[in-house]
């Protein structure tokens, strides 16, 4: 199976991505269950240091450039906050910023798409009108 | 979708886009989607001019392309830098670096502001 975060192919029974550490089970990140307690006298080590949190940076930049919206810039700010907070070890803060970066990128993308759909309808209507005018002029 | 299939489909779409862009100049044909921000405000966004610049670039006219959107060249340099990891199906490491994200924010925002002022050279 492929990791939904970074696309790396993993074994089908893998629980976390070998590249980025994202959980490959459905839904949000959940830590793997601890091993049976009777054999784990020593505290169990987490399989990786910190969960990788997507920052949606390239998506934000694409939204800023293609959908031309200030929402993309807001999304870039939150994406940068993800990086800064991860660097400081603030995992909950980074997850919060990640959610906001995703939200603003999605809203910006949606607004851009809706704008282009409206423009396409107007463009199509204009083409149809021009064609009808040409028909009327010919007859 | 496997990585190879994804790379292949992106390449096919890019080649088709390049063919359309090469043969139909954005200034002569109106079917290219416009910039929503520019339509609403009349101001230029950081991405404005990319379509026209890519058309010039495909015809080898680097100077015209640069005048229309210099940011495109910065973006292409970054994309080139990211390409090896992307082809291996990995997220480029620099995307998670604080300095890169804050620089991207500062560059894009200042470019957005400056290109709408008389200070902008092009």
C-alpha cells in the first residue's frame, strides 16, 4: 500500500510509513497498541521519535499562485508555523497549525475553482451568444 | 495509484498542457482560465503572467518570460531541486524546514505587494 501522506509504497501489513512515519491505519494518527504487559517489564520504546505532521506547504504555494487568493498566504503562514513548532518540539501546536493550513488551503482552492467555474459558464454563454449572432447575421 | 503510474499521468497531462500552450498564445485565445483575484480587484497576484510566461518559455523567449513573471524562474529552480525526491515518491526535506517556509512566505508576500506598486521594474 502507498502512504497517503508521502506516497512511499509500504508493505501491506505495515502500520506506519517507513519514510515519513504516518499511521497507515484509517483515520487520524493513533499510537500502536503496547505489547502484552506480562512480557514488557521495560517501558516500551516508541517506534519513532515524533509523528510526522503534514504542513501542506506546497499545496499552499500552489493555491496562492493558481487560485490567486490571500487565503493561500494565510495557509503558508500556518504551514511555516507547523515547521517552527515541530522544530521546537511543540507537537500539539504543530498539529493544530497543520489542520489550519489544510483548512485555508482547501477553502482557497474551492474559491478558486468556483471562480473558474463561474468564469467558464460566462465564457461559454458568451461563445454561444457570438455563435447565435453569427447565425442571425448569415440568415 | 502506484508511483510510476502517478509520474506517468502527471507527465502526460504536462505534455498535453505544453502542447496547447505552445500552439495557442494566451494573449490571442480567451479559453485559458483567468486569475480570479485579478478579475475581482484589478491587481496582479504572485502567479499572474505565468501562463503567458510559459508560452514564451516554450518558444525559447526567456527575456519575455522573465518580464511577465520572474517568480516562475524561482519556482522552477525550487521544483528542479525537489525533483529527485519527488521521483522517488518522497516529500522533499526542505519543505519541512522552518527557514524555507518562512522565506517562501516573505518572498511571495513582498513580491505580491511590490509588483502592484510603481517600484516594480517590469
